[in-house]
């Protein structure tokens, strides 16, 4: 059985809407911080990634060793959860 050598990613933030998640993830990538988005079942099931649906949350994931750096990037762009 093949074992994965990849480290699990950690949650950076949960944000409302895929558009916000995409913008924040792009800011992190521009700072050389890998970022992935885990979309809600609501958006995934409906295929509604570009619209704002009530309760549509997306989760930003980063490597554990980049967590503090990623938080600093979000702080530098003055992003606070729930501040949309």
C-alpha cells in the first residue's frame, strides 16, 4: 500500500462566497503561498460558483508551515472574516 508523503493542509479561513475565496486565494498565491479552496456542498451541488448564495461558504486551505505567513497576508490586505 502506497503511503502519502504530503502534509495535510490546514484551514486558514472560512469565507462567504466563492468569489471572495477566489480573490483571497489569488492574493495568497501572489505572495508565493499555496492555497486551495474547499467549496461548500451547496455551491458544488448546484454548480453555482460565481453567484452569492445565502449560506454558501468556502474554506481556504494552506500548508501548515505557511499558516502564519498566510494570516499576515490577509491582515495586510485588511481582511477580517464577515467583513464583506
